[in-house]
């Protein structure tokens, strides 16, 4: 067994065999019927079994599926910052995380449309327990983040993943996407977990960690959805945390969330890619002599980029004004937009429950609170 076999996606030489094993699966039929509603099954099946590379699978099938998701459950995707990136150059995209599948799928749609290197993307192994989902993820160039391991194995797993990320970027000329923290942001507070950066640092023997980070070409990414299709599904965990209780997921909860994110209404979506962290890393190396402080400073630099460039929608301003009982941002939305948001509140949660109401509103209002910390950001 090769070093990275436990976590890597398929090699191109393995793609066709994998596809032939999935082509008659009912889940594949569901995806393809959704993507190509006017096409006979035999047509897409014939196309699929002629596919011999991940790129062909992504461009001919997954790209089309994501376009259909946008068409059916959004009012369009806008972008900014992609003109900063160079063709044929791999980057490490560190992104805020709102949706299990779409965050990385939408970024890859944008990279493809701009003629840039698409990513290998991290996905928790808890999300792909079913064989079909595991194989589909490996066809879509996902690599596995192993979850729920005891401390010793977790350390070994983190080192393996960090070495794999280094291998992809520095030797295979492949961009990588990872979330800024484990799991999606539930409360609207996007923050980079230093543990993610420490994991990345395990992939090198270089003495100067900032020099290694410069080689990885870290690009912060902010993605924002006008409506979070999984907002109500996040409430049980937020309620448990408000009561200082341990939250235990329901069986199939991850799968339901994954599906809801894809088919639920999102309205408008925006992705911004920030500037590559470069001079900032030189400054951090000069100003901080120990690694822990350097890592904290890099996390802050990523946060600054993500929070400052986060696209705010009317829903964010409405939630802020309702939560803080103000009309500070009333110029940013219409009465109709406000009544639609209030209607969503009534449909999704029990508005007589103050803790639930506050949790739901915070989810949308916190990006405004965070952006207010930056001069002229709003």
C-alpha cells in the first residue's frame, strides 16, 4: 500500500473502473436525471463509461450538476478577486465553511471558468460512510480527513494529511481547498482554527514555518449565501451549546444536511478570493519569535481577509436590526425583503423561544458584527 492510499482520491488510471462500478447505482441515476432531465439514461451512461480522468468527470458531469443546482435553488453566483490568480499555478485555498458540498464545488466552478488549476478538496470521512458517496467523492478529487481518532492516531493522521497537501501543491501542481476550521460555521462567526495551520506545518522539516507557508501560496476565500438552506438544521446544536450540553448528532444527520444544502433555496451567492499571503508572512516572522505566536498571527491574517471581504446581503442587515432592535441598516433592505425574512423566521423556528430566536438571528447578524470591526468595510 502506498503512503497516501488511505486518504487520496482516485488516480486517473482508476477512474474508469470506479465509474463502471457506479453507473447503475440508483444514486447516480438520481444525480444524472437531475443534471440532464431531458436526456435518456443510455446517453449519459454511454458518456460516463467513456470517462477516463477526474478532470473529464468534473467538467462534463459535476460542473453541469452544479450549474443545475444554481439554476434551481439560487439567484446566481457572483465572484471577485479571481483576476489576482495566475494560470497553471497551484494555491492553498483556506475558506470559511457554510455548506458541506457547495463551498468547494462552487469554488471549483469559478476556477474552471477562469482557466485556473482546480482543487483537491478535504472532506470529513464521517460524510462519506456510504460506499457510493466515498467513491463519488474520490472521483471528484476529494481527500479524506479522518475524524474521531484517539490522540496518537489523530497526530499520525494529521501528519499524513499535511504531507499529502504539501505533495499536491509543491510536486503535483495541484491546488488544495481546506476549511478554516473543522466543521461548518453554525453561528455566523467565521474564525480560523490555529490547529488547522499547525496541521499544515507538520508537512515540512523546514526550520522557518513562514517560509514554508509562503511556498504553499495561501489564499483566503470568503463565501456568502443570502439564505443558508441549512439554517434551521443548525438550531439543535446551537440550542445544546446555549444550555452547555453535549450535542449528539442524529443518525443520517450529515446526509440530510448535505442534501438540504444542495436543494434548499440560497438566493444570491458570492465568492471572493483574497490576496495571497506573502508580505504578511514576512512581517509575522519578524515580529514573532515563537511558532505558536506566528500561527496565531497567520490565523488572524486569514480572518482579516475573510471577514473584511465577506459579502453582506439584505438578510444579514435585517437580522442585525431585528436582533439589536435598531434601524441602523434600514437603507440596506426593502420592506418586502424584511417581511420575507420574518416569514422565514416564523416558518423555520419557534419564535416564542428567545434562545432559539437569538441563535437564528445571530447566524445572519454576526457577519455584520464582524465586518463592523474593520474601518470602512461596510
